[in-house]
C-alpha cells in the first residue's frame, strides 16, 4: 500500500472522519476534530502505524495531509 493511501486511513481513523472528507486537501484546524488534542492523537497514530518518531519541530510543522505525507516518506526512506 502506498504511503499516502496508508496515511489517509490513519487520518480517517485517528480523527474519526467520515468517508466523504477530502483528506488530501485537509489542513490543521480545517475541521473541529483536528484541533490540538486531535493533532497529538494523529501524530501518535502515524508514529505507531509507520514505526517512526517525529521530532518536536516536525510535530509543530505538520500542518496538512500533504506535509504529513512528505514527512512520513522522508522518515521511512531514510530509516
């Protein structure tokens, strides 16, 4: 499964999104579920799913689905 597809599932599960949400264009605080608490739950879910560890700056900079895809891609390719 491609990283983006796998990450889309993590976003849907962690943020409890409906299937019709446009995850690919989702940005932090675009929806009520992606608030600061939701953000930390999302980060933890991504770390668990991909067996990666984000630095503090990366957690702060994860501002959209697209940014998350780039971060996870970089971390998994450089592991």
